[in-house]
């Protein structure tokens, strides 16, 4: 296998991994829709999901644009119900 095909496969694997990466896990069943996280998000990526009502009777938060999320964790810091699990973005290998 040539170095070129290995490099192309590596780029494809990185692209697939980036596409599958979700920076936030939201426990929608615990969210009370207080919107503190909406105000705290510097990129305005969070909003209430008006189409869903959880078991507590609230509209939970949803992440609108996962690729734009930087995993800053401001949302998790202000959330009184600890509904967010924040994941760091995957490390990329240095180009050789």
C-alpha cells in the first residue's frame, strides 16, 4: 500500500470521526427548561425543544449545531440540574 493511500484513508477516518463526534450529552429527562444555559452559551447553540415535553412537563434543551460547539462547558457550569456531560473534541494526529 502506498503512502498516499494510507494518508487518504487517515483523512477519511478523521472526517468520519469528526462527523460522529457529539460534544454534549443532554439528560433531557432532568432538564427543567430554565434556559440559563441558553444565556451562557457564547455561540448561541442551545435552545428549548418546543416539540418535546419531558416527564417533568418541561421543554428540554437541545443542541442545534454540534460541529460548532467548542466544548467550553459554560452550559454545564450554570445548569442547576446537571443535565450536561461535556466531551472534549478528539485530538488530531499531527501531519507528517
